[in-house]
């Protein structure tokens, strides 16, 4: 794919870089035979079954190979044993947790319970369940930091009240049991050229406060429509649009009626407008004509509400669907780009954990989902998901080199290492509608930078310094501001000459 720098007779073409790509999201695609009559207990059984071996290994590594690992039903026979280890799934008993009574109160026109940002309180308690029994927990365990669905190994003993008094605990991610991601050299980058992935989320097209100018600046930058930026964006090999592309609160048209509204939402959100989908189609057509675009679904978008979310149907985008580079993908989404394994969601899993725990920073939740080896532990308790009977697709079996959560308040990133010395870049992708920015990730260094398209009296574009012609490594703090209107002015001057 070639990009044009400049206009007129002095125009030069710049070839866009490319690299290996493989979609690895098959586990998130629902079976054709969908059985919604199945009980949700099966997904908990499969989660514990698949995590049991990793938890046993982590427990023996932390507390020694001689530690006694028992079932909850065996605790009554182990009162003479000073310490033992039990493994199971946590259930958090929460007084403020939403219930069906709220829905009933709405149906009978009663005053509903006020919505909360946090549902935790001091009276919350934890219960551990395994395949046989359940037991109340007490002792050294952080109740406010844990959520329902987390699998855990506990070291302690049963007290006189019949509760298990916890002395220490560990998770499956405490030991390096992830599969290796470098399973072949065919997908690795073969040269030292820096290549980038661009991520954007929360376009919220159709909202009353959608900044059309910032959106068009973003499109022009990614597609290389501005001469001064074409050299920079030619190294962007892929764009990921990570959910919430359409607003959940569209502008109401004066001529709108019930026949022109969409009725696809499964939650009590306002119906999306057809005009918003058409506008998104136009945006995607501009982007997909220049580079590969992976379109993820979000909580606002017209697809199934429960996780995993199906890809948005291509028939909704007649203009963009003419381009083969438009790739509608699932949420969560896993792929390998240039030998780098990336995994991410549109952010529902992170937001739900923060609602039912003390965490206020999404980066902390990302770290703990790696520690728990499960990207969405609150499914299916407070976050709806498909009732799987033979697997839990949200278990982390591979160690992602890029692990992101989209539609967050701001961009944060951190590079961490596991027990084997493998690096992973944890990233929160900001909401474009609120921040007017996207994120670039260097596939060679895993370093990130935020590109801003904020419009004001002095319109400017913040571009990473390392995307210049030099070989300076990218860092989040090394950015230079380029006046975006100057780029337009340069092109117009060339036209007049």
C-alpha cells in the first residue's frame, strides 16, 4: 500500500510497511449450536478443573512440596494437621450487590435502588467453593481486593467456628506456567525497521459531543492524507478499533420516529440511530482503504451483549465491506502481529472488576487478571457471558506480549516481566470521545506513545518523536508537538505553486 507525500509534481509515494498477521480468536467464537438452557455452574467447574494443576504447582512452589493439599470435605478429618492447603473458586457475599429485586421494583413502578460506582462495603465476606463443598473464609485474605470467580490456593487451618483461617494465599499466575509464545520464526520481524500498531476506542459516533474535526484529523493522520504526516504513518501496519464505535446516547433527530430506531440493544440503553451506523461506515471505508483495520465490538455496539461478543456484521457497512482489509473480530480479541502475541478487550471485564472491588486504577486490574490467569473472573456472576459447558475461554493459557483494555479514562502503559523473563506490555486505551487520542505500540520495543488530536484555537497534533526518520526508540514521555494546520498549509502552498 503506497502513501503520497506532498501534492502536485513534487508528490512522492511512500510504501506502507507490512508484517505477518494471524487471527487467534477462534476460542471466542460461539458454537453454531448455542444452548442457552445450560446451567452456569458448568463454566465454574471447567474453570477450576483447568486451573487446578497450575494452582497446585504454585502452592508447592511457594510452601514446599510437602504441603498437604486437601478437598474442603476432608477438613473435618484434618483437625490434628497444623496446616493444609485448599484450592477452589471464590464467591464474594456482598450486601450491596445488584439483584433481581431491582428489576422487579422497576416493573411495579417502585423506587429503584440508586446506581453505584462501587458495590463493596465493610460487611463483605468470602466463601471458597470446590467440587465437593464450600466454606467461609477468615484471616489473612484481602476481601475488598478479590471478586467472585477468582481461583485461589489457601494455606491455613479450620477453626472452632468451622471457618477456614487463612494464613497465606497464592494464585495460578504466581508461577511461570504460561505457554511459550515464540512457537516459530516464520512470524518474526526479519529486519530492524520499526513497525507500529495503532489502537483507538470509544469513537462514540452519533453522540451530541462527538468532535468531528478531531475524528477527521485522526483519519487523515492514519491514512497519510496530510503530506507532512505520511512518512510517520507509513510504519503503522495495523489499526485496532477497540469497541464503542457507536454512542449509546445518540442525538435525537427532529424527524425521528419509532420506525427509524434500532431495537437491537439487550440492556436498557437508548436505541442507536441508523445515521450513526452510516457515519461509522464512512469512517471505516476511509481507514480500510489504506491499511488493515480490526473492528472489535463494545458494550454500545449492535451485537450480542454477553461475552464473548460476536464480530459486527459486515452487512452494516456496505462501503467499508468492499475493502478486504476490514476485519470484523470478536471481543475479546487475540492475534499475532509480526511475531507479537496481543490480547485485549473493549474494557467491560476491567470495569466490572473495579465495580466489585477496591481497585480504582484499571492498570492494577490488568496486572491482577494476569496474576489470576483469567481475564474476566466476574463472568458469569455480574458480567454476562455465554453458558459454556465444556470450556472457559477466558482463561489465559498464553502469555500475551501486548495485553490491553480499551475505553478507559486515560492512556497508561507498563512493561512487566514474568518468572521466565518474558516481557509483556500492559496498556489501557483511552476513550477517543473524551481524550481525542489514540495509542501507537512499537512491535520491536513494546513501547507506547499517545497521539493526540485535540482541537482548540491553536490546533495541534502530538506525534511520537521516534516515528521520525531516525532510529531513536519510542518512549511515552518523548513526544514533539506538530501544528496540524501547518501540514495542511504546506499542502495548500504546494498546490498554489
